[in-house]
């Protein structure tokens, strides 16, 4: 596990112009579309990782590339329209953040290359034929690790040894959720832990989900990966867990930065940096169909010691030694 630690609101889409000026010779600058699930502030660290990867390969915004940003602000329903807009602008490549954004882009074009900076089950979602041979106009990075869900439950049980009932917050609208929920159930069955699903598809459904979880009186909470929506409401989720004194584990570091107990998952900053490699290869003539989809090589465990203390938990020494970052 890599020891470096990275620090990276629902609303209407921001149909912004490129955040950089067009190059003086715009006709010679590559036109890159960026379709984001959330917002510039929420993806700032991820964007910096992507830009770093571009700079490492000689690309500078406003000089030899122009990036056109479109943001859905956590609203999946806005992604198809934003994707169509980028297609109409005749991008050379569209870079996407998350499975729903990639699906929207693929539905909007079969000819413009699409590079996934992050995606869940790229094969199961129909984005590519296989990881080794994508076979269409989509390639990039996929976070699919079937064992990841079981590993989160395992870490949660190390933090809370007597955990028997675990609430699982998820967004069924995200295509990745079905696989993640299946793996979570399998891991729970093996560990003889009862999992209690709580579904949230829209912002006005959180209170009902929170009420159901509170009534069920679980020992802990797991949040299934969902960058477009659930991460946009991480403040509400973390605050609920704190009120209920629920030890919780999340798929993204951003939850732990907000005060969540722990996170275990891919290093997304590194994934976005590596997505720039695919962009570079395509701009130099490679076909997406022939570029294998990569999986992250860095997986991180982040623990918030302050939250653990508040919950009265003593983090086991083995977990302390395994953690890539400890927040105090």
C-alpha cells in the first residue's frame, strides 16, 4: 500500500466555458471535453491529478490543449445533455468521471474517443467488451475490485469487533451499485453479519433512509461507492453517523476528511493522473478499442483517529500500521 496521503451540494449543472483561455493558435490545440459528475470544488484534487498527468506528457491547458468542463453537480439526470453538448462541440477526446458520466458519453457518441478517469464495473455496465480489449470508443481506468466490498466489512469488524448488524447506504440508480451490493451481501454472509439496505436515489430521500436506519439500530454503517450522488451529500451522511454514534466505513477519503471514521478504496488522484496516459496515447494515434482498461495499483486505508476517540473506539495496532493516512 502506498504511504502517500492525498487531500482532495447538489444543484444545477454549470454549463461553463473552458476555464482556460483558448490558445492563440486554437486550431492546433487539442480539444478535450471533461464530463464531471459533481463540481470543480469537489473534484479539485482529482483534476489536479489529471492535469499533473497531462503536464508530465507535455500538455499545457491554454497552449496545446483546451479543456471544456461540464459539471452535473451530483445530478445524474443532467449528464446525457452535458455529454451531447460536448459531442456537438466536436471534442477530440471526452474524459469522464464515474460510471454514469461514461455511460452518458457513450450514448452520445460512438466515434469520439472516451477516456474513463474512474469507473466501476466497466464490463458489467456495458462500457467495454473486456478490460484487455475494450473493443469500442471507451477505455481508461476502472476501479472494479470484487473483493473490495468484503475488505471494507473486514476492516469495519476490526474496528468494531462485536458488529453483528450493518446498515448499507446505497444509490440504486448507479449501475455499479448492483455488483457492489452483491459482493457486500456475500461478504456479510461469510462473516455471519446481517446487512440492512437503505436506498437513496434523490436528495429528498435521505431523511427517510436515515429514519429507517435509526429504527433498525445497526452496529455500524457502510456506504457503497457512488461519486455522482452520495459523495455530493457526504456532509449529511457523516453528520447522521455522528448523531447516531455509528462507526462507518466509506469508499472515498473525502468522507473521512469530513469526519467519517474510515475509508478504504482506490487512490483516485493517482487514477486520474494515469488517465492522462490514455489521453496522450489516443492523441498520438492509438485506438481506444486497442488500449487495455487499467485498474488502480494503489489502494488506501484512511482512519480518522479523532472520530474513533469520540466513538470510544481503540484502533487496533495492526490497523494503525496498515493505514496510509491517520487524521487527528
